[in-house]
């Protein structure tokens, strides 16, 4: 992807596709995210050194939410 498109910016969301799975398998989700992040960084460094990568994580925006259900109407706290 980096070699073919050479993006200026790349946002890595580092998330599990299933919220229920991420809550049930926390260690697996963390390990998968680490491997994916490492692969993306290695690929970017070898193919597209000018690309700026951003790691985004919902926890930063939802830090005061606690255990409430989060949906598209939830107010964020950046």
C-alpha cells in the first residue's frame, strides 16, 4: 500500500473489528494490534519515509465515559 500509493498521511485506528470480541479477548486484541502496528511501521519505513502516521485511539476521546454505551450520539471529550 505505501509503495503503490505513497500517502502523505496515514491514520492507524488500532482497533478490534468487534467490540464484544475485544472485551472478551483483551490480551489477544492487544497482541494483534501490536503485530499490526509493527507491520505497518516496518512497511512505511521501508516504502514511504515521507508518510506521516497517526495512531488514534478512542480511549483518548472517551476517557470520561466509563461503562456507558457508546454510539454516534455520544459526546466526545478530546
